């Protein structure tokens, strides 16, 4: 999970320009002002580039916080 979180931190940096170390498993949209509906799509795009796969609509809608993002990516990696 640590490697996954580091990649997620990189994706947040690319999408929002935030310091990677500021992103933790407890980060939510209220912690990142730019993480609104448009910012969410930028984040999803950044995550797709970082991890090399596309998310379906249900997965995108479930990405409500970093904990959920880790869970969704873990599930995708387990299927691969």
C-alpha cells in the first residue's frame, strides 16, 4: 500500500500542484481547495496516467477521498 500511496501522492501533485507529502490516507476534498468536480476529473486523469489503466464511471464516483482511491486502485491491481 505504501507504494500505491506514493504514486497517488504523485498524481495529486500533477493534478493540483500540492506537495506530495501533504497527501495522506486521510486526505479528503475539503483538504484540497482545487478538488472540486472539475479538479476531480483532472485527478482521475492523473491517476490513470500514473497507474496505466482507465477507471469506469462507478469507480470515479466512488473516489470520495484518498482512502477510497487506495481501495479502488488496490482492487484493480488485484485483478491484473
